[in-house]
């Protein structure tokens, strides 16, 4: 695209908005970056802004002369602030779409409700260790548009959120991955049907020359994959698939139209990764589709320790394992975390409620959870669901939660932090919550 002398309004002064503004300014566009927040709240972010970019504060309305509007992921594409641009039929796209239109590198794109960051990072690592020239970014780390300038030879590996897909039009990855679809961000997307439709957009422009990697075990993923033109490959942690990767007891297997081969055994993996087969299976499948040989994949898997705050093994103390899953901020994440263990669980959960329905987990709690420690604003809501069905207690801070959990644990148990809630009622963010958990665990 030729952006020279075009008037472009960028809404949202977060990381991707700054990156888009800097890129477009270098291309000779007349760029205005705006945000609904006051200037003093954005001073730290603005230091990253290139000269020549105009700024507007306390407004999210595109300028009347805009030729194009680019949205940061935090900006709802249905916002009434965009009505005037829609009425004038000005194109409104996401930073993801902007990056796609200027990039010439094949894309591997990963979406889903849970597991995106670990899967994206692991795919990038498998490809790099297999000799591919790749860059990793998107919703994790570096914005897509910032990767374009130093484009790799082989692949862009991108984590993609539903917010980014709202403004996708032509976006077309060569390999698309849908990990799972469970309720999340319904305060913005309103219904599960609409949320699933956004996830589906990751494969909307694919052709028969492309690959679509799907979770065979997820009914919503099956639902959105119908009618797609791309070649479908599957992964499953519960049974065989015709094309793809699956578990057979403790063995991870890859199967194509000609052969079936063992990649590795679960026992070969780091303790944190033994809990994350739903992330490992699609990562291995993508690596094989990208031409990485099985021996290289197996070597890399044995070395990979996973990401911080995502089913992260912290330590074992007197036979009790401590697991940090602070990134588990929704009901679906907690469900997957609980199903990762076949040991009794002491669960630390709660925080700032995101509208999740804990009632759907009540039977799983009874099956998996030995005792619960409740924290944060969501405590009354969770207590109402439990209704005395098994033991639980409250804690006012993370130190107390860890000590209470350990007091309830016996050798062979797991103490799991998987809050199913946002963190902002008690912590700076989920990372602060996870770090405090680890610090108190190490101090026991």
C-alpha cells in the first residue's frame, strides 16, 4: 500500500498504536494518534513516539479528513466514536490488518481463548531451532507492524486475539491455528456466537494451499471450522486423528497420509510442559507442517520450560507441588488447568470478576479440588456457587493464601494458583499476582 501523503487516524496510544503511528510516519503519511485518556496519563508511552506524529487526547473520534482509520486492539470496532467514519465509508482496520497489507512474509497465526502465548512461543522456538528464520510477535511481545521492517525469510509467527480480528479484512495466514473457544471477553463481544465468529476470521481468507490446525476435542472449534477451503489438520489429547498430532498414553504421535511417528514421551518433558499437552500438540503439528524434522522437534521439546505464569511449576516441598497459573484469568482457563492434574488439588482462585459462570465448574470442583482458598472481589460469587459443598476458606492477601493452602496440603497434593478472574482488585496485573505467589511459595 502507498501511504505517502495519506491522512491516517490511529485510535489508541497503547503499544500497537504507537508502533503503527511510527511505521506510517516513516512511510510519509500524515498521522494523527488519539486516545480518550488525558495527556498526563500517557506521558510514559508518548516517549516512544516518533517526531512528526500529531496527537489528540481525550478523544477517540477519527479526524474528519481521515483516509484510513487504524484501531489498537483495546478499541471496540463498534464504538459510537467511529460512527462518523463509517457514515463516510472510511475504511476501519486493525493494526493486524495493517501489518498484513505491508508484509510479504508467510504467516503462522495462532488464536484461541487459552494457551495462545505458550503455543506461539513454542512454535517460534521449534522453528528457530529447526533452522528457520522467523520472528514472533502480534498479541505477544512485539506488534506485527514492528516486525515488518526487519522481515524474516521464512515465517512471521503471530499470536492473534479476538480484538485484533475485529478489524481484519484481508488477513490471510498460510498456517492458522484455533486452539480452543471458551467464554471470554463477553463484556465486549456480547455472545459466544459472535466471539466464535471472530475467532473463525483467522481462516476466512485461506485457500486450499493453506493449512488450518484445529482442536479435535473442542466442539466450538469444530463448529467454526466448517466450510473452510484450507487443508484441515487436527490435534487431540484424548484419541487418534487421521491427520495431525495426538496422545497415545504417554506418547506424542504425528500422523500424515503416509506414516505415523513418535515424537517424544511425556516423561521426557520439563514438569511445567507435562501439564500443557494442548499447547504442545498444535506446536509440534505446525512445526512438522513447516518442514521441521521430528528429531529436531524432540530435542527442542526436552529443553523448553514453558512461559512464566502459565501452568508454571514453581517447586516441590515435602511432596507437595506448587503450580503458578496466574495467567488463567477466565473460567475456561481454570477448567483446563484443573483437568491437567490427576492429583488432589488445593486451589487458590478469585479476583476481579469478569462475568464468568462458576456454576459450570461445580461438578469439576467436586471431582478435582480437595480444598479452596478464595481471594479478591469474586469471593462471594464463588462461595454462593459452592454453597458448602466442600471445604473452602478466604484469604486477604497472597501470603495468607499460600500459607493456608500449604496447611491443607498433604504429600501427593498440588497447590494450584489459577484464579479464573482478573487481578486488578489486588495486584498490578496477573504477572504481579504470579510473582507474589512464587515469592511466598519459595519462602515456606
